C-alpha cells in the first residue's frame, strides 16, 4: 500500500489544497494530510479548527487521513510508513522555497522523495492568506474554499470587526 503525506499549514484549507489531495489520491492508495505549524507564522485557526475544516471538506473521499504533527517532517513521514511527501506548486514563486526544502530533506534522508503536483489553472493565485484577507473585508469566496471554511471565516472575522 503506497501512502503519501501532504504536509502544510492549511490555515485554512482552500479548494487549491483539495484539488491537490484529490489528484494525489489518483496516484497513491492513501493520503495523509498532515497539519503542521510554520515556526515563523502564528496561525489564524487553531489546530483543532484546521483539523475540523479539513475533515469536513474531505468527508466524501475515501483513503484520506487527517492528522497533525510537530517536530521533523521526515520522522513523521516514516512514522506513517510512507516514503513520499506531496507538495503543490503554483507559480514560479513557490519553486525556490519548495526546491530548497525538498533538497534539504533529501540530504537528510535520501529514501524519502518529494513529489510535486501542479496547481489547476483556476487556483494559481489562490492561497490561505488571500482568502483570509478577502473574508476580513467581507468578500464572498464562492468556489475558492469549501463551504465549512467560508462559514468559519465569516464567524472569525465578523466577531472581530
Ligand atoms: P505551507 O505553510 O507549508 O506552505 P500551505 O497550507 O500554505 O502550507 O500549503 C501546503 C502546500 O499546498 C504547499 O506545497 C503549497 O504550495 C500547496 N498549495 C497551496 N495552495 C495551493 C494551490 N492553490 N494550488 C496548488 N497547491 C497549493
């Protein structure tokens, strides 16, 4: 059974992430979506909130596990009996960062491969930050995030303004 791990902040999950998950499921038997915290960034949503949004948004797909991890990603991937890390690529701007990370991971453990899934054209400019900014100013997010995320964003930002 080939398991791949898709790590990210998912703060919150967008339809760009969901598209990557669905396409990864066509290649691998199982995808573990692993919520991790970016040490340089304070998340908007708690781990529990991000977990709930991901679970609800993927509830119709089989062979997905939603989890969170802390510590070294490579150790986590091994703990899931996997050798594959999935990452998404949008524009060239993602490339430098992803290239550096993938190479560094390979230096540390050359048994683990990073596989990149190219974004769907529709989601090239979609990321979690832009979605939060739009929600903060009351914009509709039709087609950009799952329904539960739209609701949670509304709750989060309506209470604050
Ligand atoms: P991180 O903070 O680890 O980059 P993100 O949640 O922002 O976490 O992203 C997780 C992964 O999903 C990254 O590889 C990112 O490039 C990818 N990703 C994010 N948005 C999209 C999108 N719209 N299309 C394709 N891949 C995406």
